[in-house]
C-alpha cells in the first residue's frame, strides 16, 4: 500500500500540472493554425524566465511578465502540413506535433450546434462510415461557466483528425460546414466547437457588453458576482463522486429488478408514455427505472418481434424478461429494438427500462402512437399503467441557487468558453442559437448584433465573418394564422444582416414539427459554407443564400413582391407556390394565391379587394413554404406589417 502511495505521489510531482512551463489546452498536438496570417502562441512559465519557440525554421523568444505570462507572434503559414513546434523554458521543453495550417472556424451556439454526428448514427450512417480525412480536425471545449474570464479552457476532447469513429463526437453542423470548405478550397480545416444546449445569447456576451442591457447588468452584479464558483464547483465534484458511487450500487441492484419474477409491488404506479416531470417528479434528474407488464398470445411465444418506443430522455437500456434488447443515448430519437427469437413467452412478460437523465425533461416522451410491440402487422399497445422507481437522484448541490441554470446567466459562458480562445487565430464564426431567446424575440433584435460586435471587438477583428443559422421550423400552431414568437425571432436574427461580413442560412424547410433538433444538418452546414465562399473566399459570382425580400408594391387587387438573391431566377418546389398570407388594413391575414413572374411574386386573394400587407413563412413551422431560387436556396421569411 505504501509503495502504491509513493508511486502516485511521484507521478503527481512529475505531471504537467506541476511543471513551470504550461500551455493553454487549445495549443496541442494535431492543432490547426489559421493560414495566411500571424498566429499567437502563449502560455505560462516562471516569472522573468525566457521562452524560446522553434517553428518552421524560425526561432522566436519572449520573457514572461510578473504573472508568468508570455506570448509570441509567429509568422504566417502556408496551407498544409506545418510540422512540429518546439517550446522551451529553462530546462523544460514541450513539442507540439503534427500541426496543420488551414482555415480555422469557431462553431458556437446552443444544442443544434452542439449536437454531434453520433446523435444521428442511422440518418447519416453512410456519411459516418466514410468520414476519414486527416485534413479536417476539431477540438471541443468543455461546458464551463464562471463569473470571471478564464485564461484556459477545459476540453471535452483535444484536437482530433476526422475518422469514422472520432467524427461521432464532432458537431454535425460543424462537420458538414468543414467538409464543404475542405472539398472546395483544398486546404485543411480546423473547427473549435464551443457550444452549450439550451443557453441564451446573453450568456455569451462579455461583461462590458452588458452595459447596454440594464436587466442583465444588474442581474450579473447582484447575483452572479457574489457566487463562490470555486466552492460551488468543489461541491459539485463531491456530489458527482457520490452520484457515481450510488450509480454503481444501483446497477448491481437493477440486475434483479429487471428480471420478470421481481416483486415490484412497492414501486409507484405511473401512466406511460409521459415524462416523469408531468407525473409528480418535477425536479428529478438522475436515474430511474420502469417495469411494464404485458400479456402476449400463445402464437407470439418465441417469435422475433419489434419493440417500438418514443424518445426516452436522455439514455435508456431496455430489457425484456431480464435480457438486454438495446440501449440508445439520443434523447429525442424514437426507439426501435428488434427482439430476437426465444425471448418472448406466452402470457405475462416484463419490459424493464433503466433511464438516465442528466437534466431537463426525463423519461418517456408523450407519444402513445409510438409505444407498442409488433409482430408482422399485429400490434400490442403498451400505453397504460407501469411501475416506477427512483434509483439515484442527482443532488441539489446549491441551496438557494438554481445550479442547473447558472449557464444561462449573463456573461458566464463568454467567461468560461470564449475568453480562453481570444488569442487563437480564427477565420470566422458559425453560430446556431436563438431557441432559448424566442420568448424575448424583440430584445434579440439588439442583443444579437451586440453579441456579434462584442466578439469582433474581443477577437480584435472588426471584420470578423459571422455566419448564423435562422431557426428551423418547429412546433406548429394549430390556430394559425396567429402571432408567432418563432417567426419573430427569425425576423430578429435577420436584422443582423445589416452588419458587414454577416450571412444567414435559412432552414425553415429542413425543420421538423415535433423535434427542436432536426436531423437534416447537412443542408445547414452547406448553406453556412455557401456564405463563406461568397463573402470570405472570393466566390463573388456564386449565390450564397435564398431569395431575400426587397420591396412590395400594391397593384390593384394584388401585391407584387421583389427579391434580392434571386440568382438565376425564382422557382417553387411542388405544384403550387405556398406559404404566403395577405391582409387588408385590418391585418387579418388569410392564405394568398401566389404566382412567380420572373424575379417577382404576385399574391392576391379574391376576398380582399384592397390588399395592404403580405407575409411569407410567418409561422412557427412553415414547412409548406416552398419558394427557392434556381440554385436551391430557400427564400427567407418576411412580413410587411412591422
């Protein structure tokens, strides 16, 4: 035992954390440097010590300041392999190997940027299997918040070349964006993925930018500044340790709980399918289990069948009569488990489900039509009573503080996930966020441009390209025509196009009614890349986006709409042009008849003799909107009744 302790002690003393020469986490093996511009290399060493860097047949030197900080600026690199970098201070030397130079982009926002390609294993199966390109590399910043700007970022993973296995952890939008750039520019592409699901734009502002938003400035000063984040994180770490210990114990107990003969009489009754927050457990995060008893006819016994279940938030492992039949870790994906022969028996059977929920909603989603056992064309519904037991709840670690929402507070994500990156050379930013600000869509008209200007100022590049995704269709309103907060947020996003070097990817056509995380990420990445080609990389003659409303003119009983970005011309997908609404001065909108004439659209309705206002794709989920340019980019939503 003493020998083990001694070895651990020596390993700690010789670990990098005790070395005087330290580098930020983003500077590491396999990194991609921005080609064609000077790049910063920085770190820490003993105060007053000399630091020497050898790279690309050049030598650079610096002295650390009184805080031990140093920084050098290295000469621009040509695209391609850049070799290794040697960094020395005193008797310590670090070698950063296998460096590439190419195009570096920061990918940020909330969950639709964070969502990995591994979350769509079936949908993008072929893409994943063929994703092997050392020229595309990515690094993922760990979800981190703080009240002060951090100098070093935590990592989910350091720089990785794309392969069929590593790509599973890469942002899906980021990957498709990078693949498009790589294919056309023929240079390496590096992605810095720094995103966090469910977070609002104000969390990504720096503290100096809060001055223009009094409510956020006061909240930060009164509530966030007073929190002891170090103590809170220490408490969280201890809580995590207890959780994992209890998780192991629960997993052992669950081996008996999943058996068909297990006595679950003491478990709670629960109606399924429904998330557990709606059924009496509003604050539950952690691990819980279900047991569902079902009776099958004799002719089904021993037959291979299919188990269909709705999405299970977040991760499930599902058993039939004690045998594991499948596990899935995508919270909103419907489950389809193929049950092999000789597991199902005549009479009573038991489905046991182990569910892990890391936050937010938990358990089965309320989709009863997707909850059944199937043999051929016959189905047995599983909706109804089940047994439920909480196994390992997560602790409320901060009395009086909603720790689960601290990441949504003003400035804290800029401090933890953007500030540590400010020295690193990037070409531009891709941004997919807005869902968390939908209820405050009017504020977003100023909040979002403020964020863009903030990042440009802090990255010391007033022309930093900033390309963003307009929100996809989601959650249709049965009462339409109606006011739509989602449409309002899309309009607020489009306001940012007034800033130079910005571009917008319209995605209303690739959304999904019931899924806030639509699968079609390739179109999103491709459309962001089209903006980059046109605005950054000199392909000025290529159309970068879809038709954008320019003006409207009343002509008798109709309204004539003209567009920019018409490209080679306007087109519709489908038999009829849809998505347009028209109104007289009373602003009561009705469906419009719409026709394409050249680069204009003429809209009318026989019930309106004096049309005044027109809208297009103005709804939560305007999936019927089908106006495109011939190049294939969808038209952006708009309204004239502002």
